[in-house]
């Protein structure tokens, strides 16, 4: 059945939907899953939305930082405690690296030993061919030379093992907020270091004296120029011209 779009009125559309009956609902659900995967739901009714690492880490840790993952470390400077040792509930902050331009954040769920921890995070491994999934209690290993958690490898589901890439780490952001007085002082120090120096107010008396002196000097120069002009000019220009014409 072919119907020109210009001939479809609201009443006609309702009539078509009634003829399709129950078939329209599965069709709409399929279109929703294809065109809007972030809104699709699993068959059991659970949410299967595409989830980024940032909102998951914020919800899981309680650390109220917004923006791309690579900005978290800088934003946390004056708001939360930071360090290079993992703690349960802390956020592991990865730097931008390679194709991971926006960085990554994950929440420490458990400490195994000084070199091994477990993480909860989102949008890392593709699960069932789909990214944006949540992974819990996945392995992360400190592979830094000095054992300072400056580089890590993280479990990657498609290969069933640690990923081959050693990612550079900013450090760990702890849920402990810094004292309000520290945050206020830090913000004052930051403002002081970036303040623009204001020019001094002009000295009006000095300005007036300089202006008077300059005007007097200008008047003297003009008077001198006038005197020189008078001395250089002939006393009777018209007479001289008549003499030249007559000659």
C-alpha cells in the first residue's frame, strides 16, 4: 500500500495506525533500539542505556565533579583530597592517552595488595558488542617502575585479560572534601596570583603644572617663529612686484 505523504492527514494517520493494530508497537520498539540505543531497555525491563564513565563515577563515589574525565584531577585540587595510593571508594583518574582523548575515571571497589586493585567503571569494555556498559570488580594492576601507581593496565573483557596498554595516571581522588577554610584560602590565593594590577590614580596637580609649562613653551616657540617670519619678509611686497613687472 503506497500513500503519498501529502495525502496523509492526522485523521488518515490514526486510521492507518488502527489498521496496523498491535504490529505498530514492536516496530516502534525496534526503531527505538536502532535509532536511540541510549533509551533502549533490556527484555527483563532493566536499564541498558549507554553510560559514560563520568556520571557513573560521580554516582558511585559521591564526588561531585562535572565535566570530561580528563578535567577531574584539576577540578579536585581545591575541593577534595588527592594522592597516589588507592583507597576503597576513591576515583582513579586516567590522563588523556592515545585515542582516549577525554581521559577516564573509575571507582576503586577493593584493594587486593599494593599492586592490585579492583575497579567499578562504565564505558570501558564492549559487552555483547555494545559500549557504554557497567563493569564491576575488574582488575587493575600498577605497572609503574617505581610502584607509585603512575601507570596501570586494566582488565579488558573482549580478550578476557588485562589490556596491553599501560595508561598514565593522574592519581586518586578521595571522597573526603577539604575543609571549607582551606578551600576559601586556596581560592583567595588563586585569585591573588591572577589579579591584574590596577594603575595608580593620576596626580592632577602635577598634570596641571606640566600642561601649563608645555603651553608656555609652545607659545614661546610660536612667537619666535612669527618674529623670524616678519624679519624675512620684504617691507613692500606689492611695490617689489610692480617693479619686477615694469622692468
